[in-house]
């Protein structure tokens, strides 16, 4: 239940099955989330890749080897 007293559904992306789960159905070691929507959970890997690339670019700039 959320802080406003309503039941809140959370979604997770299962990295083993590559499927979105409504609520926590699997072991934590295979889940990314929670996410507020099914669509957000479905983009979990894509979003993680985008963040990793951005962090790598920031690191390169910090080191001064951004070309």
C-alpha cells in the first residue's frame, strides 16, 4: 500500500526471462525495478544502457580523453 492509502502496483523486469512482471514474482537476483508502469519496466535494459553510456562519456571527459 502506498503512502496515500491506495494499493500501488509495481512492475519489474526479469533479466533471466526478459519479461515484465506485475508485482515481485521472482528472485531479486533476476529483477530490475520496481517501476511505476509496465512500459517503464519493459525499457529497463535500454534505459540502463543509456545511463551506462552517459556515465562512460562523463568519465572520459573527466579524464580529459574525450577526443
